[in-house]
């Protein structure tokens, strides 16, 4: 594969920004892809968060002179091979909060309800799946969450004994929005992604991720892997943080594609996000997909649930939109379904964004997260990029 295999197919029409960690300056540089080079446009920022606040965002990105540049092919290669002592890609966000929405697809929501009720018994799952279908008359997929029809369907399911926390957020009036990772903790292209050693049932979650500024404006999109520990979340909803937020458990990238004359939120609404997991030792291959056309709540609605008079984000936020993907294919033990093994390569792709690739390891063994907000501010200050003392 070449560097262009990780980029949009319509690359000549894409406005891509990202972050490169440069050991020469000991910190990140904001970059804009120009031809076969990544132009350093940190002077327009100096953070991605600040850049997305600019009213002249597109012209600032396109027209600011490059302080220097990095060869795209070299940066991609360094990222994929884990060369931390050379320029490599980071997650393309920085000071933004990293938020995520769950249970946003009716089909995957049903599987969660079924798993909750079946307690891992796949023979029972088939029966429960049919019973739920009979209880709601097959109408759940077309329901608008929070509508009168959705309330009626929920009442029918409760009467049949199928109330679930997943149904509550899947078709109820309130969306599930949670904090996926601390600021600056997400990893980028080529980095390892972490699962806990204690987890024996986990999976990737291929998702679209929106870049939203402090005013609630959706300015671009990228790809994300909302790594999930299904056994821990399944034990209790109160363990969601333990299931979702661990070292290296949030992957975003490779770049943010900004909305412009060639790309908009309407394109995101049509995405087919492909997933492939390839086992390093057993040769196992899992293919999956998530179709944004089947999302139950529109992306703008999900953003409205996350921000507004009830909640502000002065540095903006990145929002995972949820996934349709819920693997049930057995990997080893019949009836156990899919779970990760260390060394798995996870590739998430869509034509308008490119490909995000990461390798699974244990969160306890992934590179520790040490470069936080304080480190970033000290580095930018030492480089004279903060404009004051």
C-alpha cells in the first residue's frame, strides 16, 4: 500500500488538516495536506481547537504560508511503523473534548437488548430476537426516537417484559452522550489501541466523528474507533467508563476533512464505513460495515444533544456518532462470538476520508499517555506560538 491508500479517493478536492508530532520541536504541528507534502500551518492556530474557531477557516488553512513541510509518504510510513523518534501523525484533534453517542442505530440496539437478555446464550438469542420482532411488529427500525410511535413501541416492549436501558436511549427522547477519552488522550494512524487484560469480550466500533467548535458549528469529519469492552459494559451500565475509557482506547484520524465546496454533512449522512480486522497469528479475518443512512438520530440532532444552553465546550469537541456494527461471528469458541486478540490489525475506511489503521494491544502495555494539556502549553509557549507570556 502507498500513502494515498490512507487518503480520500477524491484527494484533489479534499481540504485535510491534521497534527504531526515533530521530535525536532518536541511537540505537535498543525498541518494541511498540499500535494505530496504536509504544510506546517501552526501559525494559523496554534491548536486545531483554535483554528476551528476562525471565521475565515478555509482561507486560513489554504492560504497561510507553510513554515516548513513534511513529506507525506515519510510521515505515513513513520506512523504505521511506530517510529516515535521521527515525524508521525497524531490524532487530528487537540484541546477538544472527546464525546461519543451510543445506541444510535436501531439494528445494533436490538442486538444489545438481545445480548442483555440472552446472557451470552446464542440459542436463546434467536428466540428472543423473534419474540421482540413479534412484540413490535417489525417497526422499530423506522421509528423516530422520542416520537409518539416510539413511546408506544417502548410501552409494548415493556409490557412484553423487554424493557432495557438500551431501548431507553435508542428510541426514547434522550440520546446517550458520554465522554470517550480525556483531552489529548486519543491516538492516531498507526498507533496501538488498547483493551484491558481483564476483558474477554471486546470489539472495535467503526464510526464517523464530527469536529464541532465552541459555537456548536459542525466544521468537518473524520474516522474513529470507539474501542469497546462488551463484557464489562454488559455487567452494568455504571461501568461504561471502564468499558470505554482506557489507555489508547480512542483512535481518531488520519485527518479531519473540513466542510467546503466539495464536502458537507450531507456526504457524511450517506457514508458506508467499512471495517476489516486481521489476526496477526491466527489469520482470522472479520469484515463488517456501518451504514450512516440507517442512523436513528440525525448527526445534527446528536450535536444538539451534546451542546447548547445545557452544556458548553469552550474549546469545541469531537463527537463519535455511534455504529451499526455489532459482531456476532464466532472466532474461537462456538457461541462466544467475536473478541479481539493482541496483534489484530483494525482498518476502518470510507472513500471520502481514507483509512484509519491501528493494532490491538493491552491498554496496560500500550505506550503510556504522558503529553497532556500542561505539556502542550509549555511546548507551544517555548516555541513562541501562544502570543503572550
